[in-house]
C-alpha cells in the first residue's frame, strides 16, 4: 500500500518534469526565424508567443506550476523590463498581469491598426490586422494549439492575450484595455510605424 502512495505522489512530478523538459531550449529550425528566447529576449517589434504561465495579483495558480515559478511571477511588479526566467521570457501587460512566454511563433509587421470607439462612450480599443504572411504562419503554427493561450507582444510588453479556439482568426484581433482616444491612436500609430 505504501508503494502505491509513493507512485501516486511521484506521477504528477514525472509528468511535470516531462512538460518542463519540452518547454526548454528549442533550437530546432523555426520558420519564423524566432529562434531561442534565451538568445532573442524581447524584441523592439511585434511578436506572438505561446503563454506558459500567467499571474494576475489575487488570482491563484493551479497545482501544475512549480512553486519557484509561482514565486517568481508573483514577486514581479509591473511595469518591468522583460527578463529571461528558466529559458522563457517574462513580460507584463498594461493590466499588471505577468506572463511567462515561450519562444516566438512569429515576429512580423502589422498591416493596419485602427483605433475604434465602443458605442458612444469614451472607451476605445485598437483593431489590428496582420500582414498576410504573418497571419498565415500563425494559422499554421496554431492548428494543434486549441485551448492554449497566445500573447501578442510589442516592444517588450504584452498587448493582449487570447485562447486559441475554433473562432480564432490570426488575420485580425482587438487590443482592449484602459484606452481613451489619444492612447488608442498612439498605440495604433506605434504598431504601424
């Protein structure tokens, strides 16, 4: 009976070790040219990365994350300079969430970014359309990623994140947040500069 308990206790750790090993150095060829995040780090442009972990103050993590990652994420104060943690990139978003991101799926250009108003209120968002080759790469790379979360980053900060599902269309997406007309226009201009 004691051996069964030990096996049951160790099984999640073995699975977790396998997952972490799979998240390590990905030096295989990447059609987007993204390479290894430990070398690349944050770029000054636009990129899409798979989210490994996300921490928002007050939101508890599930037991699947190692305690040292939970502590590292929860000890960050945003805004922060992006940094490498266990071979992955750590960045914040404007809402003070901290992300641990895998290697870039793609880096590229934004075809169009347009500030849009929600109804007649002073609530704004940015509608983004990606270059066709960037959208095609994201589409092919995410075919088997249903349920996983993607982060859209620009200049060392997460702009937005979404879960990949059947309705996911990488050609266009919205960046929401605490934007007024001036800040939405500024972000749209930066993305297309």
